[in-house]
């Protein structure tokens, strides 16, 4: 019996990686199970490549040992749709929380430098 776990992922790549690790698969192992290269799995996990919705359902869900109607499978497919929609709408793929935090920190630092320069004038 497979133990269910709650996965907090905000992007397709994060969800795919978490599910892959939960299934005890390497990127190579998932690649073999789906017929894709480990490089493609890596690009999908980093959100650098947009997932094909049909392939997520047909290849990734079974390879990750998920039931098609499970919450994890449905979340993975929903995040794939979200990523695809972002691409079609011309917006960049969603950032991971870590990347969003890095961007926010960088913005704060830039604003502090600007504020410091104003004080010196």
C-alpha cells in the first residue's frame, strides 16, 4: 500500500520533482519509464520546458505510480495546464517560491541602494 503525502508545489516542475522523488525514481529512471531523456525530465522539473498535457496523463501519471483520479495526478495535470496557458498567453512560466524569494530580495536591495543614493544627494 502506497503512503499518501501532501505535496505543496506551485509549479508543474516542483510537483513533478516531488512526485518523482516520492516514487523513488531518478531523472534517468523516470525518463526510461516515460520514454523521454533525463535532460528533458530536468527541463520539465526546472519549468524550462512546457509539458504536453496528453503525455503527462498517458506517460507520467502511470510512471509515477499514480491513480489517474488521485489528487496528486489531478494536481500535476492542473499545473501542466497552468504552465501551458502561461505560455500561450505570453507570460513567463511560473517561478518557484525560491526564485520568487530571490527576486523579492534583489528588488529590496535595489530599492535600498536607490534610497541610500537619494540620502547622499
